[in-house]
C-alpha cells in the first residue's frame, strides 16, 4: 500500500502545487489588504482559514485514492500473471477515465491474442505442410533409388530409364519449389518488388521451360494472344511466375492421369482496364461441391482421392499470392471435361492512374 500511495501522490504533485500555490497568492493578497486597512486576524480565524483550505484538498485526495487504489491493486495483480487471459476475462471497474484506459488495454490484449492465434495457426500450417511434404518426397527418392538399382544395360532401354529419372527429378524440383515458396510467403512484404512486366513474355518463357514435361505427357500447349496489343502488367516477376507455374503444373499433373494426349490453352484478352489470362486444360475437372474449397490449405477433394501427388497447398499459395499482389483469381470447371483458371490483372498504364 505504501508504494501505491507514493505513486498516487507523485502523480498528483503538480496538481497539489497548483492548488496550494493559488491559495498562497490569495493569502498574500488578503494579508496585504488587511495590513493596508489595519485589520488583524486572530489565531482562531487563521485556523478556520486553513481548515477551509486543507479540508477540500484532503477530502478530495482521500476519495480519489480510495477509488484509485483498487484499480492499482487490480493491475498490479494482472502484471504479475503469466497468462494474458487475466487481462481479458476480469471485469472493468473504476472511474470513467480509468475505464477508458482499461478498455484500451483490454482491446490491445484482445488484438495480441488474435495475432498470437494467427501465428500459432501459421506455425501449425507449416508443421503440417512439412510433415506432408517430407512424406511425399520419400516417394520420388525411393523411385530414383530403385531406378539406379535397376539401371539398364541395353541401349534400347536407356531412353525409358532416363525419362523415368526425369519424372522423379521433376517431382522433387516441384516439391522443393513449393516448400521454399511456403517458407518465403510468410515474410512476403520483405520479398517482393512490384514492377512493369510483360505477361505474354512470362507465359512464353514458362511454356518453354516446361516443354520437356509437355512432350513427355503429350500435352500440347497453345498460347492465344493478339501480338499487336500491350500485355504489360504491374506485378512481382518471381511470384507471378510461381503462381502461373503452379496452375500449369496442376493442369499437367491431373490431365496426364486421365488422357494420353490433350491440349492446354492459354488465352490472353483485354477487358476494359484489365488483362485476363485464362488457362484451360482437358483434365478430369473439379466436382461442383469442391470448387468453393479448392483454395483451403490441404484440401484435395475428390480428385485428391482419385489421383496421386495431391498436397492441397498449390492453389492455397496461388490464392494468397493473388490477394497479396492485388490480382483476382476465379475457377470454372466441369467434372470430366476440364478446368479453366482465370487470372485478372490490372493494365500497367491504368494502374498508374
């Protein structure tokens, strides 16, 4: 209690000085006035004067302290607790001013708990992803090990052996790229650079980089875009390439498991102030009941049970990147006939206005 009283009086030291300073000047005024008029006051009259001065001050201090001290005890108790739940669950009491400051602290505590829950959820998400990723990476590693143990000696079998190694290597490459992107996206604000980029050039480069995979799975990509138009958008080159690559990889992965030969159409169009990139495959399609959940982490849906290598994280990362970069994504699909992923970008010139 002694410490609380010291803090209370120290906090009101300036107000006390102002209070007594005012009465000191009033007393000087009255003394000079009484001396000028040859008036003298008795000891009882002086005592009565000082009682009038001190009584309101003492009553105010005692009353204020009695209201202030329980709040001090309350927050002193809360500050010594390990769990932040004490800041949220205990009731607010005290004066209007104290209630206001307590409401501010309670609001800050609630925001802290919300951020803590978000961080905990992200940590759980990363842990679950890493466990799933490590499990899935064992499959291509085991396949590569088996291929090396059964390395062919006849030249006619060498080509198919190399193709098999390339397939497993691509699975490892995709898995590592996904894991690195999953780790970097949590610090997205420190790892992106918005600049004008040519969407058509990025798509062409991406198709060229994946040409072996297209040839191996007999998928024939077609880029349809008016060459005379300007296809410049504002985006981050690395992250935009990643999200386009994820969509194309999904198209290759699922289409190759249902068709021996198919087409992949990438259509670029301009609609007002937007550039629209539509990626249409001839894969198995997505059931209607799964379309609304395809962006949820680890959701694989009906196709995940029918086809191998589904992690449920590719489209989750694509959706997060689109939200961070200010792009829009929409999916249209008909089960058994294929899927169309539609990306909407703002034109570079329009974005500057």
